[in-house]
C-alpha cells in the first residue's frame, strides 16, 4: 500500500485512507497500468489516489505528469465504463502540465462519436481540455454534430466545452453559431440554457447581434428558467450600456421584458427580474415599485431560500434606495427572530442601514444576542452595516465602536478582523470625535493580534494619528511593546511609528531617542537599520529633515520604483540611483462592484495607479526619458461617441514641461483597413508640438495607440487651454472575412474629434497632509508666496457643493476631513494640498460662508508665484 496508517489513527476509528499518501509511491503504483489483462478495480483505486493528490495541491513535474499520462493511455484497452471515465478525469487534470497529450485525440474522438453514451459526454470534455487551435479544426465536424445531438448529456457537454474553448479558439467556435441556434430550440432546460450562453459568448462583441438575439428571444417564451435568468442579465447589460433615463426606461422593450418576468411562473425567474431591476442605475420610484413589492412578498415566504435571497438583495441596495427599502421595514422586523441566523443577520443589518437613529441601540442589542453563532461571512455583513451607520449617524460612534471592539476580541479569521479594523479606521478618519476611543480600541487589539498585516496597519495609523491626539504619550507603551514581543516585520513598523512621535512631539523626543537607541541592538537587520536611520535624523533636530524623511514621506509607486531600480542595475551603476525619477502617485482606492456576472472566472485584479498602468506604453516612445519624471496620468476621456465608425479615447500624461497625449483608437468597420493613423491637434498660443508618433496599421476591432508630445508654454498662466483634434488616416477597402486589402492603393480621410482640455487639475498631483495646520504654519516664510482673493460662487447652492467644486477644479487632496461639511453649519474651512508639475508645493485654505449664495475667501501658499496666480484664476 502507498499510504501509512499510524497506530493512533486505528485507535480513533474511521479515518481518511488517502490522508498520508506519498506522491512518489503513488506514481510507482502506476506501473500496474501496464499489466495484461488490466485490473479495473486496482487501476481505479490508483487513479483515485492520483486525483486526490492533485486536488490537494500536490504539484506534479512535467516529466512526472507525462509519464503518468502515458501509463494512463494503456487503460484505453479496457472496456470498463467506470475505469474509462476515471481515465478521462485523469487526463483532464494532467492537461496543464503533461506533454504530448495530443496522441489520445483519436481515442477520444472515437469515444465521442461511438455508441456508448456513458463515454461520449466525458470524452468531449476531455478532448476539449487538451486540444488547441490546430487540432480543434480536425474534430470541428464532430463537435458540431454533438452540439445538436439528441442525447442531453452529450449536447450539454459539447456546448459547455465550446464555451470554454471560446476564450482560446474564438474564431473556430464562432463558426458553430448555427448549431448553437438549433440547440436553443431544444425542449430540455439545460441544453437551452447552455446554448444561450454559447450564443451570447459568440456574439457579445457585436452589440447589434446581441440586441437582435435578445429581441427575438423575448418575443418567444423560453421553457428553461435558467435561460430566462441569463436573458434577463443580458438585457440588463444592454440597458446599462444604452445609459437611458428613468423616464425612457419604461418604454424600452428590454425593460418591458424584465418587468414581465416579475409575473413568471418560476420563482427563480421572478427573483432574478426583481434583483435586476433594483440594481439598475437610472431608475425612479415608479420603475422600482413592482420589484420591491416582489421582494417584500418573498420576505414572508415559507421557503428559507426565498427569504434569504430577498433580504440579501434588500441589504445590498439599502444605501442606494433607502426610501424604497424602508417600506419593507415591517417585514424585516419580523425576520429578526427567524430560525435561520443568516436571514436574521441580514434583516438586522438592513434595518441598521435604513432605520432611525433612535433604533440603533435596540438593534445592536439584538445582534449581540446571536452574533457568536453566525459565520464570519455574515459577521462581515454586520460590520459593513455598522460602517455605513457611522457615516449616517456620527453621534452614535461610541455605541458602535464599543460593539466593534467586542467583536475584535472574539475568535475570527483574517478577513473578518480586517473588516473590523477597516471600519474603525474609517470611523477615525471621518469623525474627529471618535479618534481617541478608536485608537484606544486598536491599541488593545494589537496587544493580542496574531495577524502581522493588521498589526502593521494599526502601527502605521498610530504613527500618523497618535502624535496629534490629546495625550500622545499614552500610545508609546503599546507601540514599544511590539518592539519587544513581536516578529521582525511588526518590530520594524513599530520603530517607524515611534519615529513619527519623535518628529511631531518635541516634548517626547528625548524619550523616543532612548527607545530607538535600544532598538539598535535588535537581532533583525531591517529593525536595526530603521532605528539607526530615524535616530540619526531625529538627533539633528532639523524640522526640514523631519518633514521630508519622517512625517511626510512621499508616496511613490512601488511597481515603478522596482522597474527603475532594475533599469539602473542593468545600466551604468557607477552613478548613484536618483529617487526623483520615480513618479509620485496617489493612493488608489479599490472599487467595489456588485455585478451579475454572465460568464466569468476572472480573479479580482490588484489595484494599480494610472501611472503604473501607463508606464509600459510610455516606455515604447523613443527618447521619453528626456522629458523627465512622469508627474501624473489622467483618467481616459472619450473623444467620440461609443457607437461611431471609429472610437478614440485620450489619456494625458503630464511631465514637468511637456504633455504626452495618448490616443487609443479602435476601428469598428470590418471592411476597412486604416494606415498611418494619427491625431492632429490645433494648438493654442505658446504650445509647441515636439513629436508625433503615428500608428502604422489599424485593423478591424484592433485597439492601437498614437502619441503626440507637446511642450507647455513658458508662461504658466497660459498652460490651461483647449485643443482642437482631428483623426487623420489612409483608408484601404478590404475583405471583411480575411482583413486583406483589395488593393495597395488607399485614400486619405479624416474624422473630427471632440475638443481636448488641459485644466489646472490635470497639472496637479494630490498630496495628503496628516497635520495640515503644522505644514501651513511652516509655510509662512519668505520662500513661500501667498495669494489671496475673495469670490462669490453663484453656480453652487450649498457649502458641500462648493467644496466638491473646488476640489474638482483644483485637483488638490483634502486634509483633516475638511472635504466633509457638517450638517446645519453656515461656515466651513476647506484645507487641501498638492504638487504642481515641476515640483512646486501648493497649500490652499478656502473659508466658505453661506448667505444668499456661497462666498469664499481663498488663500494659496506655494513656492512659485506663477503657480499661485494660476490657482487663484482657476476658480475665478
């Protein structure tokens, strides 16, 4: 036997017989596959072990997988049905690592076209998992036959396999549209569902074809409720792309179909339609009313699944449609005592989001009675509800913070604890009154925190916020305890936090110096290096060094820093590395999306900055290094309508003295090939074009890029301007099926684009000052220029609108939570900062008063007088 059973396991009774498998022993057992005759029972047992190992994460090397695969091929001589299906599973699992899998194509083809129905479906799935573009064409005829096969299992297997092949061999799969259309007429619900999925995948890049498909199917009632659910999702996607208003929506045939599904005989379809309607963007009370009535009805259903689905949907849309959800509050109150704890949790958290301030304490008590019984997933839902509640009712922060601190002390996984810490940090950042209690709760948590990433985040927060608390000295003990008790990563973070206190609290400096000197004896290199580095800077007692190297460390892009270091190591290492060449970036907040996915297995991508996103493309421009450091990259702006012959979007890359316009062009005409594609700009006075890099060839549906490099005028005040833009190219008519031009001759053509603007905000990179007042006071020197003016903001009616407008026009980063105007106040002060291209720092203080309109006194402090004049003129 290839597994070892310990004596203790035998005494315990039943155990997993595959628990102690060894990969080497199992692979040696595959020699039994060569026996004649084949022993099916023995071989099935060995194949089970191999599949168990692979599914437990055991990695087989290429040679091991290939040898194992070749041994499996000997088992095709056996006619045992179970063994044959196990062989199919084995080949599928080895398809990503083994070599020469193509040799079993003929055996699999024979099985998929044979008379044994038990072989056929599994053979199709296996064949499609090992095939590529070249071999797929040899079995294309068989795949088409299988798609329309009368056997349901065979037809479904062929449709699902075709759907998976669509990502790697899309051109071949597109030729199967007629067969998929025929399968769509099947009476079997699963065949119809899979056929619709394949048809949508084939046509999804052609919006007109998808629209025709949906219009045709909405007129004919489909038997499959699964297919109707998918059709609802496709229809919603089309409605969102049209971006129609709420008044026009009720007249849309797509929306009419979705609304008619609310009266479908299948509960699944009714729920899908209600869920789709409440998640649409442009809606009004009349559009939403029928959907919320359905959800309200489901809340009192005897079926737990329907109650759960309804309350979960209400929970998700509670913040976007609070008035509509409030009408369901009575039904939600009845679900608080539901025997299903998941339903009860969602009901309470929904009430928390929509209920009155007076009901918060009562609901919190009800949650605390059973919060220990629910899973981490639903505890996170509770935490998210509390987070939204704190934003809605800031005065309740004490009750909510105490509840969160109690949850922190309970058992739970990293994701659960992270959500609590995130919520506490959000409350601290949004509510100044909650800072002291929030920091205290977090200090208690890190005393017994087993998650390194959380401890590091909390220490970073303590270093940023602790020095400006009422009594900063009380946090020192908690931080220094981490230096004594924790792992090297946490100790290093604690050292950095201590340095923040030393730089920002002169009264604590001597104590911090003593603690840092002790850290120099730490056994870890990183901790010792940090301690020595900060100790040396603090001993100079130079406020300017404190500012640049401890308090306000610039936030550079880690990805671009790594690339710059690699380029430096590959180049001339005799010169020292220049940190200033790495672009400075703002922190990117991850967007949370709640989409009804149609067909996707795509993992969530890591969040990246626009500068990181564009670094690779910019590197392709010859001589781009001569422009200096990339200051910032703007978000794309559309210069054409989305449904025109050619679509163009522009991304602006700002450098100290230049701007690089990146034009992403797409040709949507299949019978045209475009060459020498470029965008010609009409320049305002003072701007100079330094280079134009055209796109040599633009094929149908092929996104290509052309660049224009423009130098800013010497006069900074003339740098905000509007450009005219025209897309020019040479057109060659071509065969739509092949893309080959009919002749070598073409003709010049042009396409007018929307005008482009360079604004003040484009030229400013946001910064965030942790203690704005200290920085503002330090800027009251001769090196800084101050400009002040008073404005009447006639276009805005509230202080919050005025704040939003100023931040948008200037592109500055707000500080000290000044971007949020408290309710019921008549005056407010906005504090914000940023860096102008070229490195000039900007500090802005805007005093706002509400009296028959909004009046503003704007004070700008900067290191460049021209920049001060530009900023003040941007508002006027």
